């Protein structure tokens, strides 16, 4: 993987604005974020790649009339904790660990009637771990999922 791990200083809101400009967000999906003024010192490109993957999944698998994806970050001293929360269909608890495996999919069709390749979340996990972080998911069927990951300072 050639994604740079060189750290940069920037406000969280800048990367969220960049994300909004990159993603093809349908009119019925809203992407919001908290703590836009928080200064981060992390590998920007790697964080952007993680957020793109998580947001693309949150958008393309959203089954609600009005989709919502919310990003947040908190400063935990030795690391930053990020959340990507959506109001999509949710993920069965039994699949929580498997979804991060390469080529593992839930066989679920997205809004465009395609089934995923199973590469995105394994890439996300690998990038997060390369930044000395950890990723987990919490989900409730029918109400959405929250991916939580950390990045060391």
C-alpha cells in the first residue's frame, strides 16, 4: 500500500469538506460532522482513505428514504477516536468480525443493485492498524451502524 503515513496538521472540518467534494452523495443522503475546528495531527491521506471507504459503504448500502451519515472525532490524549455513524440497514452481530476480512461480503446488494467486492473494510482495517489504531463496529439491525476507529498521535 502506497498511502502516505506522513503526519500533517489540519482541522477535522477540512477533511470532512474534502470528503463531501469527493463523494457522489445522493440528494436523499446527508453527511454531517462534529468538531470541525479540532486540530488533528495524523496521516491525512490515510485518514481520508479510511473515511472514504466507510462513507461510501454507509451511503451505498443505506436503505432509508432519508439517509444520514455522521462523522465525529474526540481527542483521547494518546490518540484520536473517530466515529462514522449511519442510519442504514445495520449489520448482523454474527458478522461483526468477518466484515473486516478480505473478500468477505454480506452478499447484500447496494442501492445500485451491486454486491460489494469485500476489499474496502479489509483495506480500512489495515490502514487503521498501520496508524497504530483499532477499528470496531456496533450495529442494530434496521437502525444503522457505527464504525469506531482510533489513530495514534
